[in-house]
């Protein structure tokens, strides 16, 4: 069985290691935010047809191995925000 995924004209396996760091490395990721952060990141990734393969939450940063289809660049997936975030 292959680990490759398929699009209409190609098979692919594109995985990137992405690290998110809060400003000044403040330790804000633990506590109440920690419980919801994984679900939020997974939902955002799904909206760009990506999938988080694995992730680790440390006190001052987040590590993610994310699988991104070749039709999107890494910058498009990582910098993209949900439209509901702009309504705040």
C-alpha cells in the first residue's frame, strides 16, 4: 500500500514541518487555549485540503507535520485564515 495521495493527474506526498511561535515566545499556549488549539488547527488545515499528520504543543511554540497538496504553496496554507476570524 502506498502513502501517496492522488489528484486527477498526479500522485503526491508533500509534507512540511511548520513551527508557530507566539510573539516574544510568551507561554500562552498552555492552559485554556491548549484544549482547543488542536481542533482549530485541524479544521483550518481541512479547509485548504491539507491534513496535520502529527503535532506537538510546547509551552511557547507548536510543531506540526502537515501534508499539503501540490496545488497550494506552503505560504498559502499557513498564512490563510478563516473568514470568521476577521469578524472579531
